[in-house]
């Protein structure tokens, strides 16, 4: 009868492979969670910018309705809108929107009689 040789390295290899698989799984879950947090923050930032733009447009329309258009800065939770209005008809409005630590510009043309935005661009 032949005696089987027990390979001492085989148990260590199995433990090492299992440890590597668990390590990859944990790191994958952590990476997915981190990406979800970053996506959530970006979505929150975009929603804040969208709400800020809508409040700005409402504010401009109310000022045009009351014929009180002037250059100003609006501070809203999460951001700030600085705008300059050219008083020729139609009104050209140039804005700088700062949300969190990012800023971008937006321009629009407002028809004073209908209070509609006829042109809009970022």
C-alpha cells in the first residue's frame, strides 16, 4: 500500500484564494458605495442649481412685471446668482450662478410685454 503524500501548501493556497476573493468582494462593495455617495452629491448639486435657476427666473419675471428691473445679486440657500440686465427691449440678462464651489454663466432674453423668455443659453 502506498501512502499518500499530504501537501502542506494546498491548505494554505485554498485559504489564500478565499481571502483574495473576500478582499476583492469587500473592495468592490466599498467602491460601489463611494460612487453612489458621489453620484448622490452631484445629483443634489444639480437639483440646487435647478431650483436656483427657477427662483431666479421667477424673480426676474416679477421684477419685469413691476417694472423694477435692476442689476443685483440673489443669495439663496446653496448658491448665489449675480445678474446684469441690459435695459433695451427685449431685455438681455447675463447671469453668473455659483452653486457650492462651482460657477457657470447663463444668458437669456426676456420679452417685456409677454414676460416670456425668448432665448436661453448656458
